């Protein structure tokens, strides 16, 4: 009988990670160079390699795959690189400048020289249509079809390839937007159409129009990529289900991801957080700092008391995206981060990256600038002969030449320069953890650092030590945990409706009916994709009457049929506000702004793979290597795959796997747990 597989695929800036799990829980993974010109090429190349690792031809392997879950950076790249579609905006007459006026705020309010952000749609492509829906959904001005036809004709003349539609108060009444979509489809049949009532049907004009425009901007690229990927997979023999991971951590079928392309902007990192939540369950810890260091960036998040925070207050490349997404801090620090000296002679590392092409100098692809990876090679942390299991030898001479050029500019020796690169990138990543913990009132010292991403193992113990954290966990799938985590993701479909009102005057029956209608809508839509068990999650966005920003309040378990339901609703808001901001104001009025329901299709996670206990408590190293730890030391090198539960190692030491390397310093103690994962107890810094 042919094995059945589930496959997770995460496309990163440097490598595409692929993980296959069979019905027995056996996990196989690989990395393939990403292909920015067409990510589907790298995906197929990786599947060929993955098929070989499970002992099958590609066609037989694809035929045995039950489900593929994929994280893509197409939307992210289009937004960051400014390579999205040419977008036209149709909006209510007199309101075309909402996109440029924003909220009357700027990121650095005291910086008088800060230029205004460039809107994705220039003013001449923002067209006002004669129509008006009132705040209560009634039609104040009927849709003028002559006005609409004239503005669509102007957009056609300008050669737009994507159209965003966002009318005033359309979240209350979507009729005008739907009529507009039909007119655009008739006049511009090839154009991608994005309606605010389908992207973000809720109050606040700037958030709604910005999110809708971003969806129109990245939508054609995402749609084209997903169609290309689907075609390539089908031609190669895949007949299973294909899902895309979304920014909120759930997954959706291809058609939904193409329609709501803006929801894929944090697609890859979301898989990592889903994986981190699964790790927290497996190691029985409630408080975790997921630390994902790849080739281009480092993503840091927080699991507090077993929960992951969702946020609607996010943006990318200066553009506001008000859809809910996992709360992740992404910083420009990765293995490919370039070290340089500025005009004043100040030493920097990142955020500019060598990426996958040409990559670090040691990759031998023509890169000349020194990167974090080059420094790790020179310091002896990364094995030049054993990188990627020996499949890819590293060019030490090229790394030396790159670091020497920077060292000469700084007037220091080569090894001090390499050590400085290593130290500086660690401090930068520690600052990222401070941003996610200390600035939110969370003490990280009681948390476990989860190290994942191909580059994280070389830096995790020192970053954790900088934060006075005591424990680091490195799973066997650390280098591909985002792809692995996608296989632990549930399907998710969210619906939101604005239900503005002072809670003291809200009608409980009306609120209950509103939530029931949302549940029916979300469940019915999810049932079109998923036939398994569905869980409903309720929440509300609430604020004090004088505030302008809302707090997301979970409402699971709240019985709206009960007589004290409204009192409990308000109490939950006060408690949540105090948790977030250390105070609440029970005497102030509380306003409910948005009601939200998520229908979650619960996917059974794969079983863990069994590992045999080690024969010896202290394993024998596979070899030794010179490493610079303040001075040159002969350090034992262990192979990750040969370690078994019960093995113990005391630093300094290096643990190598094909796709990641872990560095232990003096006094750090590693124990292999029952999952075969590395559980590291850190030696505190003197005086800590």
C-alpha cells in the first residue's frame, strides 16, 4: 500500500523549505534554493529532492500526497519591491483623497523633514463616482451609472490592470459596490477587481480603502503565481488538496487566497507561529518566544499562557493593512545580512541582505560583501566542508576577502571584525525580543526561546543569554519549522460586521442575532472547503467612548442568552484593557465597534515521530573544529541525527545537522528530550 503524505512548503528569501509527514508520523525535509523569478520553479525542484528522500519518483510521490499547505512571499515581495499592479480606485465622489490623507498622522510625528508616504494609487487614478450610502445603510444618492461608466472609461484609457472599489459606508450596504463590480467586469474583463465589502467590511474609511487597495495591488501577482503553481503540480501528477497559509495562521484553498491576496502578506511567518504553538503543546510549556532567523530576516513573536496574539494594527512598506494577522515583529537580521561601515565609519549589520542571489560571499556565487554567514564561517561556527550535509562546500577564501575589505575600512583585524559582526547581529535580534516582551510588560526571563530557521541555532544561545533567558529548545525540524507548522494549521474563515454602540444601550437580543448571523455565514463558507469538525470563535473590538483605537476582546464562553451577558461583556473588556495597558476605567462608557466570528476547521495534527533512547548518556563527537570563542578553541562537533533521548552535552560544543547548526558556549548544558529535540540550559552571565 502506498504511503499517504502531507507536505508543507515555505518559500523564503534564500531557501524554499519542504516537509513531508507520512501516516506513521515519520518526518522528512529538505531545502531548495528559492527562485525569485518564479517561486513555483523552486517549489518543484524541492519536491523532486523530497521525493528522492522518501524513495519515490516525483510522479508517484505527488500522487501519494493527500494535502499540500504552502506559504508564499509573492504578495510580500510585490509590496516591498513596488512591483504590484497598476491600480485604479473608484470611490465616493469627494472622497478620493482619503488614501493620501491617511488618518492625519505620520510615523514620526516630530520629524518635520519626513516625506509623506507615496500612495499606491496616484491621484489621477483615484476617481470619484456620484453615489452615497448613509451611515445607517440607506441610500442618500443612488449610484449614477453615467458617472460610473465615465470613470471606468478613464481608468481603461490609463491602462489600469486592477481596480479597487471602496464607497463610503458600503460596509452597511454593499449594493453599489456589487453593481460597480459588474460594470468593471464588463468594461475591463481582464482586470482584477477588489471590493472593500469583500476585503474588509467594517467601519473606518482609511483602513478599509488602504487594505482594499493593497489587495488590488498584490492580487494579480498572487493570482498568477497560484495558477502557475496549480498547473505545474497537476501536470507533474498532484491530485490532492492545495491550501495557502494566511497571515492569521489559518489556511484557505487557492481560490480564497487569490481573492483575498492581501491576507497572504505574512504567509510564511504565520506557518512558523502555528508550528511554535504546536511545539509549546509538545514540550508542555505555556510561555514561549518563537525566534525564527532565516537568510534575510528574523521573525519574533510571543506565546503567552499558550495563546498567540492576533493584531489588526499592522502595515508593510508604509501601507496600512487592517486585516487581522498574527502579531509578529520582523527585523532585517538574517544569515545574509550585510555588514558595512557608513560614511562616518560606524559599523552596521543589515537590514540590507545578500539574499539568495548572489548570497553570502562564501556561497561562491559572486557575492563580495561580508555577511553574517561569512562571519560564522570564519569564526569556525559553520563548517565549510559540512554545510548542507556536505552537498554544498563553502568558499572560505571568498569569505575572508569580503571580511578583510570591511576590516581594513574599520582599521581592525579580520577575526575581530567577524566577531563584531556576530556580536552586533545578536544585539539587534535581542532588541527585537525586547520589543515583543519588555515593551509590552512581559518579563522574558521566565520564557523559553524556541530556536528555528536555518540560521537561528548559531545565535540562539547568545541572544537568549543577552535577554537573561535560561532555556533554549531546538526541534529536529528547526530549520524548516515554518513548513512543518503549516501542517499543524487549521482552516479558518473570519467575518466581521460593524455594530457600533454604547454597551449600556445595546440590545442584547440584537447583538445575539448579529453573532448568530455571522456564525451561519462563516460556517457555511468554511463548509464549502472542509467536511470535518468546525469550531466557532467569537470576539469583539471594543473601546472606551473617548478612545479612537479598539481592543480585541475574546468572547468564547459568553452566553448572550443570559440576563447578565452585557455586564459580563463589559467586564471582559475592562479586564482585557488592564492586561494590555495596566489600567481600566470602569466609570467610562464602553463602546462595541466590531463583532467578529471565526469558523475554524479543526485539522488533526500529525503524530510525533518515535525516537529510541540513546545507548550512552554522553555521546561521542563526530570530530573537532577550531572555533573562535574569545580565543581559538578546539571544540567537539556532534551530528544532530546521531543524538538520542537522554544524551547530554556540555559546552563549548557544536551540533550539526544538514540544514542547521547549533552553537553551545562554555557552561551551556544540552539534553536530548524524548522527541529527539535539543533542550539547552544556559549558563548565566556573571552578575546576571
